C-alpha cells in the first residue's frame, strides 16, 4: 500500500513537473515573440520619425522663404511711405514755424495788456484783503471760542466711549485666553489618551503575533515529524 501511494505521488509530481515545463516553454515563446515584435516596431518608428523630421524641415524652409519675401515687400512699402511722410512733415514744419512766429507776436501783445490789468487788480485786491482780514479776525475769534467749547465736550464724550470700548475688549480677551487654555488642556489630555491606546494596541498585536508564531512552530514540528515517520516507513519497506 505504501509503495502504491509513493508511486502515485511520484506520478503526480512528474505530471506537475511536465505541466510547469510546458507553461515555462509557453512563457519563453511569448517573450521571444514580444521581443521580435518590439524590435520591428522600434525600427519602423525610427523610420517614421526620420520621414516626419524631413517633412517638417521642408515645410519650415518653404514657410521661411515665403516669410522672407513678404518681409522684403513690407520693407519696400514702408520705406516708400516713410519717404513720403518725411516730405509732408518738412512742409508742415515750415508752416508751423510761420504760425509760431505769428503766435509769439500775438502772445507778447496780450502779455503787455495783461500785465497792466494785473497791476490794477493787485491794488484792488490789496484793499479788499485788508478789509476782509479785519472782518475775518473778528469772526475767527468768535468761532475759536465756540470751537474750544465744542472740542472740550467732544473729547469728554470720546474718552467715555474709549473707556467703555476698552472694558469690552478686555472682557473679550479674557474670555479668549480662558478658552485657549481650556482647549490646550483638552488637547494634551486627548494626546495622552491616544498614546495610551496606541501602547495597548501594540501590546495586544505583539501578543497575537507571538501566539501565531508559536502555533506555526507547532504545525511545522508536527509536519516534520510526520514526514520523518513516513520516510522511515518507506525505508523499512
């Protein structure tokens, strides 16, 4: 019975080895075919890239020649237009010189008339300014006294408002500081709890890993003992 089992086991091993060899041969053939196809593809792609570069170079050369012709034509047109504009500018410049001379004469005459009028207006203005200054000094004295009274009242009101605002701001700052301290304490407590949980989980994981390792060692020992007994029985037969 043991010989039959061993023979069947050997036949099963041979069948498995033949199946593995066949799969390995199929994989090798597929790898070789893929290598051949990749090599042919790379060669064809290199040829296509070369053709594309030649075609692009030709297109760029044609476009450059067309652009150069258009540039030469544009330069000729611009030079002609520039020469015409310079001739028109020279004629306009002469006309402008004549108009400027006439304008300067008119401005000089107008300036003389204006200077006389300015002198007369300055004298009248000085008299008016003297009278207005006296009147303004009297009004300013009255306004200054009224403004002093208004400023004193406004400063007292503003001081009261600032005091109220500062008291409210101090209360808000105190509340914010207390809340921040409470949040920091809670965060520290939460961090400590997380550390304790992590340590406990790590210890539990190590215990489970030790149990699994012991069980695996026991299974390996039992399997090796069984294999040794089977080998001893086969040798005895």
